[in-house]
């Protein structure tokens, strides 16, 4: 009986730590492959070489690059929210707007941002506003689609009830449609926040003097591959943190919109 | 009261005059790529005070290729900068881009084949039938058929693979390609990479194989030259001093870049500068003078550029893109 209990406990502990153990195992395997096969750093740098490269760069420089990327990503993300949600609401209210704007939005989304980015830089200059616009172009579409889907999914009977009680359109939108759209909006926000980092990096690849994307491009141009990997991993960590922040925001302020376990 | 107003007016006037006198002229310098040893002179100019001595406040913007740099000068985002004169010639032949070449920087072509020292490619004549890797957007690709033809080989004598610039070195070291095409300014970087793989490299510059032309040059926006000719002239004068300093003291020049861009390793930069300066200070500059564009070599450069880009030689008078009015006396 005791043996069975301790087996169950071990299984539970293993389950709890499985993601961490898997990650550590992967890193150990990576290090072992690099060492045993004596791979040069320019082919595949080992995790220890990447860690060393990370600490070779001054902390203040990392913070400078991080802030440049983060500020553009967050401004682009914010602009995207400010445009997308009102646009989705307007499109759901007016069939004419929906018919007119939707195809245009699809065209904008289908145009590769990487191809348009140099043109934006030429038109708007190589400062932050153009990088924010590039980020916004990449992030706004999932937000429009998810908000519009959420608004559309409001049950008809609730809308009918609100109209039978003569509720003004503003109340119908804020108290019925938006709350129904919240889970969808957060799904869109989670996609958009990761795209915001990609957008900022794309913009930095085209024109920038600072930022993690610029740093990676710069490191590659000097064949400092471990340093480029360090930048890449830092970028991925920031992206993960931002994704989690959106999740936490939903849990703290809109916990009711999460599926019940 | 009667005397107070004029006194205040005089004070205000003198203050505004003194602030005008102390405000240096702002100049935006455009690089055609990211900071590195091959872009040293502008950093040297700032760090050694050559621009300050000319009352200039110079800021530097990085670029993403010669075409990008020319576009930024043409659209007024930058005043002056370095880029391949070939890119300017090609742009001018197709559109009247308001940019001119004012000072010759690379008087030799920077393009080269890089192979491993134990390879059987010992000269350019050994490349037919070999696997050669290059990056997709380098200007070298356009000159490859010309240098092959110049050496009696067909334009398609090599099997060309296009790959990311960062992958070229690793491909060569791991034996995935027999040779790569890159600029001689990167010799130090490839040498370091080869050393880490226990190998050595051999460089075969195309300038040794008959490709005689101007390459990276100091360009300036026509608007800048027309509206602020004195500033432009002072800039070129200071830049020329910075070029001479860079050639004489590569180590200090490497430190100067490192001071402004801490990510650039000063020793690597110094090695890059030594490689780069062979394109700047050489038999051509010894004969013609530093920074001088000669009519004959400009015409020859255009002949190559026109051929490389599939343009008619009549599409441009190459002299029309050169402005010699800013050359230091």
C-alpha cells in the first residue's frame, strides 16, 4: 500500500517537473553533441558558448537593445489595439463597412510586410514611427478578426432582449457584445503580442541603430554566431514573457472569461 | 527706462549671435551597411575631432546595402555617405537620382574568390567547374560573368549557389563549397573563422584578374551640395583627413569605432581596416591622388557597370554623376 502511494507521488512529481526536465535534457544533449562532434561555433555554438557570449556583452548594452525593441513592439501593439477593436466593432455594426473594408484588410494582411518595410522607411524615415507602423501592420489583422468573430458570436436572443428593452446601441455594445468578445479578443492579443516582437525585429532588419534584431544582424555580419544565438534566445525569452503577461492580464482582470476547469 | 530696452535688445541679439556661432552644422552620414572596420573614416573623423574642427556635428545612420544608402540620400534622409559608385551609376542610368559622387574611396574592386589554402584553386583560371557560393544580393554577382570572360572563361563556368552571407564562411570551412565570393574587406573575419576550424584561407582578388574599377565612394545628395556648399566642402575636407589617419593608424581607428559602437571588437576592426585600406591607398591613389576620380577610370567603371547590369553604355554620361567641386585643395 505504502509502495503504491510513493509510486503515485513520484509520478505526480515527475509530471510536475516534466517540462523543466525535458528542457534541461535538451540543453545537456545539445552541449554533448557540440563537444563530442567538436562542432565549430560557426556551425552550431554550444549552450556554454552562448552563455559566455551573453555575458561578454555589457548589461547596459543589452538593456539598450532590449528597450529599443520592446518600446517599438509595445507601441505597435498599442496602436494595433487602438485601431483594431473600434474597427471590428464598426464593421460588425455596418454591413457596408464590412463589405468595403474586409477585402482591403485581407489585401493588407496578404502583402508581405518584409517587402513593404523598405518602402515605409523611405516614405516615413528611419525613426521609431516607421518601425511602429511596420509592427502595427503585422499585428492588427488577428485582432480585427478575433474581435469581429467574438462580436458576431453574441447570442441572438440576448441582442433581441436588449433591443426589446430599448437599450441604446452603446449599452448593447459595451454590456453584451464586448463581454462576449473578450475571450476571442484575448486569443487575438496572444497572437498579436508575439507578432509585435517579430514586427519590431523585421523593422530593425530594415533600418535601425539599436534593438535586439539589429544586434542579431550585426553579430551575424561579424560572424559572431554564439552572440547572435544569445540575442535570439533573449528575444525568445522576451516574447514568452510578453505572451505570459497577456495571459496574466486576462487571469487577473477578466478571469470570468477563461474556460472553467 | 529709456536706455533699458536697447540694452536688453543688444543682450538678446548678442546671445542669439553667440548661440548661432556655437551651433555646429549638422550633417547626417549614411553608411551602406552596418558599422565595421571598412566604415572607419567617419568614426575617426568624429573621435579625432576632424569634423569638430570644421564646425560640423556629424551623426551616423547605418544602411542595408548601396541601393538603400543611395535612396536615403536621394530622399533627403541623409546628406552624405558611402556606397558603391556602381549602384549610383545604375540608378542614374534608369532614373535621375539627385545624388553625386564627390570623393573616391575604394579605387580597386573589393570582390574576390576565397578558397581554403589546401584547395586546388590557386588562381582564378582554376575555378571552371567548381562549386562557388555567394550571397544573393551582393554587387559581386553582377561582376562575376565579366571577370570570368576577362580571363577567357564562359560566363557560366562555375556552379553558383546563393546563400545567406552568414553561411558563406561555414560552407567553405565545412567543404560544402569549393570557393565563396566575398569582399576582401572581410579577409580578417574569414581568416579567424578558418583558424577556429584549424584551416587557412587563400584570397583571389578580382582586381588582380583584370577587374579595374572604382567601387565604394563618398556620395552626397545634390540638395546638400547645392543648398549648403560650404558645409559640404568642409565635410569632405575633414573626411579626407580622417581617411589618411585611418590608413596610417588602423589600431587607433579600430579603437575609435569601438568607442562609438562597443559591439565592434577593436582588434577585428583594426584587421578589417588594414584589409580595406589596400583598396583605398594603392598604386591608383599614388598615381592619381587620394580621393581623385579620373575621367578614364570613371568611364571604365561605367563600361563594367553597364555590362553587369545589362544597360546600354549610351544610357549615361558617367562624368555627369561626378562632382569634383568639393575636392580638398
